[in-house]
């Protein structure tokens, strides 16, 4: 991903006209079984809750482009497509990261895989599973054998252990697969509206606080745009700060509306990531079109830096994951494609595009 010291940035009006962002927060699930695939979860960590449990990603799709090792599962978002309700009645995007978490901005270090199913499909009934159903419908013996052979996390095995009362993270460790992060549910809610009083009366104090925080972040570089900053605060910032300081204050002021947000989601035209830095922002040519249908990919969601503090990571590990943000762009048509052929068989998972802005 080439760095862009002076990227083109759309105005607030261009980015946020009539769009609503959904924010994801992590929380412990009521029951571990709530995060199994038949509940169509959005979640962080644990093992993937594969939407299609049989036609899994190929080994190539799950291989880190830097180390050649198996990628680590970071999170998944369940996101049915309104624009393609027939082919994408069920739809999820899975995000994987390199074991070298300190090099995530390099090409091939982060991969986003999309999977979707019609309402009538071999794996799920067309009505929600009853509360009494603790585990998803088991695959036939031959299918389960094939799934386990292809799955680094042995999810079909983990599912049965979780249904028997073993936590998913513990079950994953017993399956001797790749290292897993602590499993948490992603709870999604609309972004709160701006508090007018907070943006005016408290604006000056908030700006000074944000600017002080910015100045303490020695590593920050490059110009910053005024993206998403509440108007009253923006006026104060412009009079008190340079462009780079404005940018950091803009990011902080917007996220201050919901400080614990770990994910921002909006698949509407005109939506855009909230960049924490002005450098290393993709231009239009940096986001490749969908290789299957040719449509220009569209921003769908971003992983926020706040998630890092909630993942119980080892701060002493030099390879622990780190990012400013991870932005995922996907086919706006959620096009159906011929299954991907790999060395181990077909995959119902297609790759979308992820851009990592370093911290």
C-alpha cells in the first residue's frame, strides 16, 4: 500500500450526506453458544463462525502474504445485503491479520473474505433457530471430515465442544490451531447524534484537551483534514491549531461521541472511513474494483484503534497487532461468483479489499 502524504479528502458534505453510521462495541455474550454460526453473530476473536461451513476458504486465502503462515482470525461482521436480498440473504465478512501484527500495513498482511448464502441453503432453515438449539446443524460425516481437513481452527469440532459447555477460546486452543484472540460479541447500535451543547459551551475546553493529546503523540505526521468535526468545535480548532492538529482533533472529537466504539459500519453510497491520520489514506486508484463483476468497491466498515485496548494483548510482544484503523471496501452489488478453486477444493469465500493505516 503506497503511502499518500497529501491524499485527496472529500468534504463532510460529500462523505456524510444522508448516511447513518452503525457503531460496534464489544461485550461478553450471554452464552458462548450465542456466537456459533447458527446465530449469525458479529464478533471479535475466538474462531471463525463460518457462514458456509463446508466450502471453506482455501489455504491460499488464509495464508499471510508476509510470513507464509496461517493468518489469525480477528473478527467477523454479519451484514446481509439490502441491494442483493436474493443471493445475499445471509452475508458476512471475515477479517484476518498476519501473525506479524507490527507489519499489518504491508500488502497481504490483512485479508477480508466475504461469504453469502441464499435464504434456501443446505446449512440453515429459513426461519431463526429456536433458543433451545445450542449448536448448528451438523454436517454429514463425509462433509465434516472434509471441513476439518481444510479448517486450521477445526471449527466443526469447536462447535460441539462449545455446545457442551466449553468456552470457544478454550476449545480453540484444544484444537491446536492458530493462536486466537479473546472472544467477544460485537453489539451494533446507531451512532449517537451530536450534542449541540457539548459542541458549543464545552467546545473550547474539549478542543484544548484534544490538542494537548495530539501534541503528546510525537509520532503523528502529515496534514490532517477537518473531517467530521462538529462545526462549533471546528471554528475553535481552526483558530488554534495547524492542519495536522486539526486532523487529530477532528478524529478525537467525532469518536468522543462514543469513546468505546470498536467498529464503524456504513455500506451506503457516500460513506467514508474516519481516518485517525492524514497520511497513508487511499486515493480512488488505490482501491481496486471488484475482480468478479468490475464494480468499483465501496467502503463498508472500519476497525477502530479502540479495539486494541480491549483484546487483552501482550504489550511486551513485539509482534502484537497494531493499527491506526483497518478499512474494508467491498463489492457494492455483493455479486455472486463462481466458487474460488484452490488446492484443497472450492471456496465459497471471495476476497474483498482491506486498507490498513498504521498507528
